[in-house]
């Protein structure tokens, strides 16, 4: 729209000045004409600067609403539109027993491993080697690539 605005302004000026009013292009008037063309370019840039911030939120909202519709077909309930950006790329969704999505901030405070209940996190050497190997494998399989074990 910005480019169309500049083109229309330039065409209107040239047709009005040189065709309708029949003014010749004089060399001494060239700076004045260039000044008009620069003014038209500035108007085009102004249209661009005003239109982009106004249209961007609308485009984002429409794309997120479309994502919600696609996720509803996959039986995913989305309450907030901005959740689609994250959830749209998920292949597995982990939730607790109430159905609340986890935020990956949970830490172990107590553990029950090998028929022993530990009130605090135990030293790895105090756990049976076979159980420890199984536990490490399970953690590795269920961890993101950013997790450090």
C-alpha cells in the first residue's frame, strides 16, 4: 500500500503538472520537482510506519485463532491464545493428575527407590547399582535435550 501510495502521488503530480497544466520541464525547476518526489516518498514511508504496527497484532491474533482451531481437532483444549505458539509444536504433552500442564520447574524432595523411602535425596552410591542404572536410563529417556543429568 505504501508503494501504491507513492506511485499514485507521483502519477497525479506528473499528469496534473505536465499534461493538464502543460508546464514544460525546465532545468531550473528540477530541484523543486525532486523536492516533490522526496515528499511523496516520505508520505509512502509514513503510511508504512503507521500501517505495520496497526496490522501486526491483527495478523498474529488471526494466526493464533487458526492454531486453536487446528488444536481443537487434535482434542487439545486451549484457554489462552498465546499458548498455541508453544503447544502447536509439541508432540507429547505432560500433565499432572489434575490435568494442569507442568512448567518444568518441579524438583525431587523425597524419593521411594528400591523399597526404601528417603526423606531427602539420597547419595547415588547408597542405591543399588542395578536400580541406579535403571533410574538413570528412565530419567534420560524422559528428559529434554537441555537437561543435565
